[in-house]
C-alpha cells in the first residue's frame, strides 16, 4: 500500500494510473476506521482497478462548538486496517496542503443542505462539498463510495456531481451495524455506559415503522408518530429531528408513494454525542 501525503504526488500518481488504463475507486474518510469504512473499500475494489482511500479530518465541515480538536486521530491503526482491507493507496494530506494560505473558494449546494442536519449545522455541507470537489480534482476517480449512514451527505454529493458535470459515479454502501442494531460510527467511542445501553432503541424505532410500512401504512404522519412515541421515553437521548422526506429536495412527505428517507438525529445527554441513523422505504438510496 502506498501512503501519499502530498497533493502534487497524488495528482502524478493518479495520472500514471489513468495512462495505464486503470480505474480508480475512491473512499474519502476522516480516519478512525471501522467496519463501515472497510465495507466501502470492498465496494470500491469490486468496481475498480485501484482502491484509494483518503484520511483527512476536514476543518471546514466542523462548527465552532463541534469536536474537531477531539475527533479521533489514530493514523498508524488506520494504516494497518486499510492495508488489511486491500487498500492500494492511502492519501493523507495535511490541512495546509488542502487549504493553503489565501484559500477563499467554497462550493455550496443550495436547498437540500438547509434541511435535516443543515438546520443545526449551517456550514457543515459547504465544508463537505468543498473538500470533496478538491479530492475529486486531485484523485480523479471514476467512482467514489459513500455510506448510507450519512444519507443527506450522499444526496448532497450526488446533486453536486450532477450539477457540476463531474465525471464520477457515486456508489452507496449499506449501513453497517453492531449486533444490537446500533449504527457503527467513529464517534461511538464518546458514549457513556448508560448512553450505550440505550442507543439501540434508535434503530428499534426505525425497524418498527419499517414493519408498519411494509404492512401497508403509507401515511407519513402515522409513521412519524410511531417513531416519536418510541423515542419519547428515552432518558439519555434527546431528539434533534425525525423526518420522512423525498430524495430530490428532502421535502417532508404526507403520503409515501415514492422512495422515501426516514432520517433521525439526536444528541446524548451525558457525553453530548450527536448520532444519526436512517432507513429507506420503498427503494434504495
């Protein structure tokens, strides 16, 4: 596995792969790798000749009160996991490489970034789209793989790629869960024991409305009420939102007659950890 830390070196290496007719599958991450990231690498390997992962804790997608400074950084462990998963190239640029002095250009996807997570994190997606367009220009992958757990991010990226004519196919990997259903995340290590015992109820609520939907209920209001009733009794989890929306504009739905995203976000009461989860009804993301 090659480890690349320079933007110039990465661009030259990608150019070499392209000249040899090799396709690049790209998995962007912020490190602290887990089984979810490994599953995305597997998808990339199945769809490309060269599997390339980035590790970069992107400062522009963190708000002033968020966890940029304490976000887990375990580069040596990440290298070992990436190598074991069959990664060919690990790209780990510094902040100064990605945002040199005088940097002042940002990419904004309007509309859908102001919904769901965008309400409480107003500049988050601007940071995501800016850094990803930079990565796409540096790496020049034919495909890029993202996880469904960040469903809104996937839809924002697909919109950016479509609107800006980026020659990249976006693939989505399923949510990887713990045995009790809790969605795996790098931030899960922040949780206290009491919080960890309660968080599986997030997915239990989603499973419940999936069951009701599959039994014929298509009214979003009924499904959302079931979900909120499930979460109402939780002591260590406070809901930020629970919405049922369409894929195109993240518009709240009344009747589910198209593929629909059920997205929830919450914050734990002790460690103040923000958690997200989702399911898709009637289709795939």
